[in-house]
């Protein structure tokens, strides 16, 4: 008996499952209820919260099966005020033009300092004065040295012999005048006095400065008549006397 009942129960259960499956395939739509949710509905701005409360509640299409979490877009869009955008960017500074002429601040007037007086020097200073006023050991000024009139710096050597005839002197002095010669070096025989008087007088008379060389054969000492000879020709216009000639050259010193 228990086994028969168990089989009857199993047959009844299988029949019930077949009935449920067939009912699901042929039945109409099953009404849907609103699904529960934890999502908070979108909040409106405070200005529109009061007027949109009822519309929002009505717009929750529970009856149509739309979940209350979906907020429909209104038919007519309400304009919202756009926030004013502030220009926070620093203003661009316009570069200043470069001046073409930069002004220069004038320098202050320099203060003049007193000129220092140089200390006395041990070197003697030449003083310009007439030639005949200088002593034998006094320093002569450069401008005090005698020069021929119309000095042009041109000069010649008169060295044929230590003495010449008057006719020879006249001939060559005339030639030198035509060549505008202003200086002549001639030879005197050592410290001899008188043989070249005529030559010296003709040179000085024609504006030519004579330079007397005291000729010696080799580098030998002069005798004691140099002083009187110089005094004699100095009175005739000879200011320059030359002792020896190139004594460092072997042809002159015979060494």
C-alpha cells in the first residue's frame, strides 16, 4: 500500500509540472511591478524645485512600467542662465617703443686741480740768449747755434788740399753759390794759422757757413796752438771746428 501511494504522488507531481509549463507558453503578459532601487532621483535647482515637484512625481511612470530612477526630459527645454566667465588672465603689457636717441646725462664739470710745481732738477736748462754771451762750460740753447742766412741744410765737403790759391777759391765758391750751398767743410793743416784766411773770407762773404776740420795724419795729439788758431778764425766767422775725422775707422787712425 505505501508503494502504490508513492507512485501516485510522483505521477501527480509530473502532471502538475507539465501544466505549469504549458500555462507559461500560452498565457498573457504578466503585469510588472516597480522595481525597488536605492538610486536617488536627480535633484533640480532650488529655483525650480518647488514648481517641478509635482511634475517630477507625475513623471515617474510607475503605471507604464518605467522605473522611478529615470528622469524624463521635459518637452520644452527651460533656458538656464549661463554662468559669467571671468577673465582671470593678466592683461598683456604693450611694449614701450625703443628711443632712437638715448639721452646722456651731462657729466659734472671737472674740478681743476692746481698744477704741481716740479721739483728742481739737477740737469741744467739751456737758456736762449746771444751766442757770444755763453760761457765755456754753459749749456747752449739749440736756437742759439749760429746758422747761415736762408739756411736750407745743404752742404758740401771742400777737400782737395789743405790750402788753395785765390783763383781756385773764387772758381769753386762761385759754383757753390749757384748750387745754393749753405755749409762747407774744409781742411786746415793741423793748428796752422793764416793759410785759409782767403777761403774763409770768401765763404762768409757769400753767406756760406764754414766748418774747419783740423786735419791730422792719423789719430795723433794736437800741439798747444789749438787755442790761438781757434781764436784767429773765430774772429773771421768760423763757429764750428772738427777734431779728427772718424777716429774709429782704420783708414783714418792708420791701425
